[in-house]
C-alpha cells in the first residue's frame, strides 16, 4: 500500500486547501494537488493526496471513498504509478 491517493469525482469548486482539510481528518496530509486544465485553469475534477503513512492512507480510503463532498460522492483509491509518456508527434521532414 502506498501513501499517494487518487481522488476522483471532485466538485469543480474544490481547491487544494479544501482537499487538504477533507483528508486531514484521517491523518497528516503531506501534499494535496487538484489537477487543473492548463488552458483554462479550471479543475478537471480529480486530484492526488499524499498522506504521511500507509496506515493513514488506508484509513482515508476506508473513510472517504464514497463520501459526499459538496453533493458528489468522491472516489478514493491508491494512485497508480504514472505511465511513461510517449514521444510527441514531431511533424514533417522540414
């Protein structure tokens, strides 16, 4: 079990401070990050939280998965490792 958690189905109004406050009831939050659209800056409805221990991460999953946050049932589970990115398109021969 890792300490980094994926949090999905977040209300678009949720910011990093609100995410930290929500998860701090389960233990110490090392970091919280709401993923935003790079063009608009608007939340994409998901984020990541890193707890200070595996036990606190497990507690957060048990207590917050399916919990209501501003009328939405959030999804909380262990974050999967980031897949390596493939090289970009490049373009023509010129």
